[in-house]
C-alpha cells in the first residue's frame, strides 16, 4: 500500500487533547500542527492569514518527511478494540489509602469512591452469564474497550448495586451509537453531560426516582447509575478534564444526571413506548444535555403555558438553532394534565413548541450567523436577518418527558445540537 502522511491540526488550546487522543489511538509520535488560539476575537483577514501560514507549515512538514507515514490500513475507531483485563493494584485496606490512590491516578470524579476490590467486582458480575472479557462498546475519544469487567469496576466505584449493572451496560451501548456523537460530546468546550432516563417496570422495581426531586440528590439508584456512566466515559473513554475533556466550564450533571419517567402520572404513552419498545420492556435513554432551566408558571390555559415554555427555549447562543437540535422538555404532571385536558397529544405539544420557538436570525451574532449558514443552508436556502430559524429540524425532534412531583414547575433541557438521543432495552447479561 502506498504510504500516507498523517498529522493532527488543532488550536493551541486543544494541544493536550491532540496528544492525548494520538496516544490513545496508538500514535504517540503523531506530529501536531498548532494554530494560535483564540479564533473568536480575530478578524476575517487575520483568520485568512492564519490559514495561509498553517497551509505553508503543513506543506513543509510533508516535504520534509516529518509527518508520520502510514504504510498500513488505518483501523477505524469503531473497529474491534483490544481487550485488556483490569489490572490489580495492591493498596492497604484503608479508606484513606484507597481514596488517595484514586485521586493520584485520576480514576475518580472528585467524590469518595467505593473501592472496586476483586471481591466486589466478582459480586457485581456474579449473576451475569457473559464473560467478563465481553466487549460492549468502544468509548470515544480514547476508544477504550468497554469490557463487561471494566464497566463493572466503574459501577462498583460509583456505588451501584449489582442489579444496576445491566442498566449501566445499556447506557454504554447507547452513548456508543454513532448518532449520539460521543466523540463530540466528550471533547467539546460545551458544558454538555450525559443524561440517563429509565423507563419501564425496572424503573420502579429498582427504586428509581421519577417524582419529587427526581433530578436532585437523595436517591441511590438515580445517583449511582448516572455516576457509573460518567466514570465509564472518563476512565474507559479517556475523557479526563483538561486533557481530552475540554469543557470550558462543565456542569454538575457531569457527576451524575439520571431520573426515571413518572409513568404513573403521565397522561400519554411513556417515552420508551413512544420510541417503539414494548410497555413491559425496561429501557435506558441517553441524551446529550447542556443543563436544566426551571420553568415556573401558574398558567392554566394551554396556549399561555406553551408560549411560556417556547419563549424559555429561545436563546440565540444555542447549538440547537445553529445545527437544528433535539431540545427536551420535562413536563410536571400538573402541566401535562392541563395540556391533556385540552385534548392535546404529545405530537400536538411538540408542534406548538416548534412553531412558537422560532427565532429570527437577526438575533444571532455575525459569528453564529456564519455557523448557521454552514450548517443549515440546505434546509433554509437563503438565510436573511428575518428568516425564522427553528430550534429543531422537525417537531418530532423535540423530546417530551413527564417527571417530577407536585408543583407548577417544568424543566427545559437544551441539548448539544449535534447529538441524538438513543434508547436501548435493558437485557439480561
């Protein structure tokens, strides 16, 4: 095969990510061509000058033979990863020593962990027929092999009961789906986190909270499942903060972000049934969520309620208007009942939110307008300041979940934009 020159191009702010991902993909010596950061404060002429300099440096690298020459086929990130059994580390049986080890090796999330001893990991795996070496997925951006054993190690550290392991596995399968865009979510400067939603009979049987404070503290199943998923993303996917995880601020949901749907109080079909699963199936849905926005309204008229929600959803510095996103609304049971009594289906609610949340393009900055032109020109054609941009490509792209307890509060959950929620059925392992 004819050789190919390989080089990574990134800004100086992403140099750490470039080196870390190159190491993770087995190319630690891959040269990196750095472009001075930031771009946002530069003029178009300055950007053009930078591009010309970058092109000249790239040509120099190639002609000098300094770029890595690949004379073998490149294995795609989605290819079968090499499985390595979890290594055992000797440490004194003291809580302080274990916690110190996790801090030093950056295996944790900043909170105390349950020591994943061989005995605890074996107990986590005991009721499962699959081999511990079974690979569930390859986790971006480091594309580590998420074997059943490796997932179990992180589930133990997060505090999960063994019964939750199949749900952690289902969530891992979901985030690895191509449409979820885990590479983008794990390495972005955006504050996005993975939100896990549990549906079906398993949600109640395993004690998940779908009611009062369902997005908050106090429930073991919610807290540990969400935490386990994020530890897998960090420890197997290699998304360490400051290295491959480049979030400018991050968000609390990166510790844990999990709830169940309040199926007992939804007037419509629950989320998993709506997404094509049997009512008696237990499912996990993963969403790339930027955070939460409380919507407290005492409106009793459906049109006023929907207008209040839609105006909350409108925000110009949004990936959703830039790319056509998948925003989510968590309706409280009281708000859902108002809409249902008015004869509205979920599709009716989506349609109204989609229409009412249209935003004139003139609210965008010049930089955002350029991004919209690049991303949605095929969808809208010519985009003028008066063009009404939709928050999603279609009304069907708006996610609706009924959850929470009593109160006139609902929640808007903006999404990453370039990501689509994935639902996976929980199966016996």
